[in-house]
């Protein structure tokens, strides 16, 4: 094979034979450490970013099972003819379904237990088209929410806090009170638990309760729905679809998509991911620049070899290429091994974490704090490719100074004591 001699010598130095390893064991050890450092840094970066991607995706998916892809509401309160508004929205090909709602804050009590809650009035006949949580309830049926029956479906954590199951009674206190000569008296009404929903998102499971929209209008004294929830074909396209609907529905309709409603949370996660990428890239940089010490020691030990090459007519650029090849190969092997290890860990992280939790009897993710009880992972090509490229570039940059120093070796001085 017609391979340049610089590449062949660089390969030879990288995969030194048994005799060379005995003579230069320490240099070989340092080279292995440098390669291992790059591997571990790349693997750590891939695993951490995969976990952050998985966490964001899991929280987003569970959130979208409860919140709307897009909400339509009015600046003045009630929407009036919500059906006409929904029909206009459904003309957009990206919109799949629409359902009215009434949102209000209230207090739920049972015995001595009092809990604040977001009470959402829904139409059970059409709610399944925009929400996944009402399709399969852990107990009860969403169809048992009938107008005038004053039934309620709390989240599973809210039901546990109140100590209720299907068939029990809950007292709802509405903020809109009755004005009497004695003052304002809170409006109270007993509701019967007809079901319990579970979204998998602790925040909603512990604060949200569903009732029939007609009962909500009576309890909270509103004239019609306060908004319309829309389900899209692609929830990630919600910002673009919201802009289209805002133009077609006119200035009197307030259009909000899920990313706008939760923009603080997702902006914080995005910033955190960017900072973690920068911090962990420094680990890769430290590992990559360990190549400097490795190659400097190699150059010092190979002074006679360099002098012989120069005497035979090798140019300084050729000598420099030899050591660049050696350092680049260490960087390439370390990066590829790191990508392989990172993907192996990221794709089996749930099994690894479960085994550790089972072995030590600990729980890394209490769901009342992190909304999740398992560690998700979502490795993405858009993260892995930049990580690999940055690792390779840093490794290549780390080879420049030792290679330049090797190219400046003077043959006469190097061979003086040989």
C-alpha cells in the first residue's frame, strides 16, 4: 500500500511492539491514560446530555397529556359562541380536535383536610379528543360526569391527600361568594367522586380536579366556557400553528401554545443543558490536553529517531506530521471508544439505575420532587456529533506544540551522545 512514511511511523509509534513497550512502558501507560480520559469525558458528556434530553421529553409528554397544545380564550372572559370559534380553528389542517373548558381556583375539603386545587370544567363527550388522561382512568369513568350530578374526578395524588376514593364526597368552596346582609358567604357544594385520573406528572396529579362544564359554569358563575383547548397533529409545531391561528382568528382571541405557557421552565432547562455541555466539555479538554505531556515525553525519548529521519532528508513538516498522526490516533480511538461507551450507558441507563437502587436501597428520583420516578434517557445525533467533533478538534490542537517541538530538533545535537 502506498501510505506516506509519516503516517506509517506515526502508526508504529502508536502501536509500539512488545520490545518497545518494555523499553517505554511509562510512555505507553501515559498514552493509555490519555486515551482513557478522552473516552470517559466523551461518555460522560453523552450520558448527561441524554439524561437531560430524556428528562425534558418525559416531562413535556406528561405535561401535554394534561395541558393544551393550544388554548383559545377571550380578553373579556367568556367566549360566547365557542363552537363557531372551534370550527374556525379546525379549518387549520394542523388542528385535530377542540374542546371547551372552564378553569377556576377553588378549595377542596373533606373532614379536617383542606387542599387548594385548579378545578377544570370539561365536556366529557369531546374531552378525550384533546386530553389523554381521561381516556383510561385508574378508577371510575369520565362518562359518569353528568350535568347537574356534581361529580368530580381529582388527580390521584390529590385524592390520596384528601383520603377519598370513588363514591366519597368532597366539599368544594368557590371563591365567588353569596352576598347576604351578614356579609359575603362562601359558596359551598358537595361533589361525589366518580373517578380518579393519573397523568404521571406529580404537579397536576396533586392539584387538578375535573368536573362537568355545566356544573363549573354554575359554581363559578360564568356565562359559557372561558376557553377552547386544541389538539394538534404535532405538538412541537404549536408555536407556528399558534401564530397562524392568531392571524386567522383576529385580535379579540387570545392564542397561547404550551411552550409559551411553560416558557420559563423550558428556558431554564435549555440554559442548564447549555451550561452542562460547556462544563463537561472542559473535562474532555483536560483529557485531550493530556496528550501534550504524552507527546512531549515521546518526542524527548525519540530524539535519536528524529535526528536520523532529518539526516535521511525528512523535512521539519514531515517530522511534525509523524507526531500529529500519533496524537490524532489517540484522540480518534479515545473519541470512538467514548461514543460507544456513552451510547451503551445511555441506552441502558434505566436498567443500570434500577440495579443500583435495588442493590443499595435508595431512590435517586423521588417523584414528588422531580415529577418522575425513573431516569429517562434520550441520546440524540444532534448532541453526539458535536461532542465527537469537539473531542477530535481538541485532540488535534493538543498535538501541535509537541509536534512543532519535534520538528525543531537539531540532528547534530540529538546524535552527539549516541
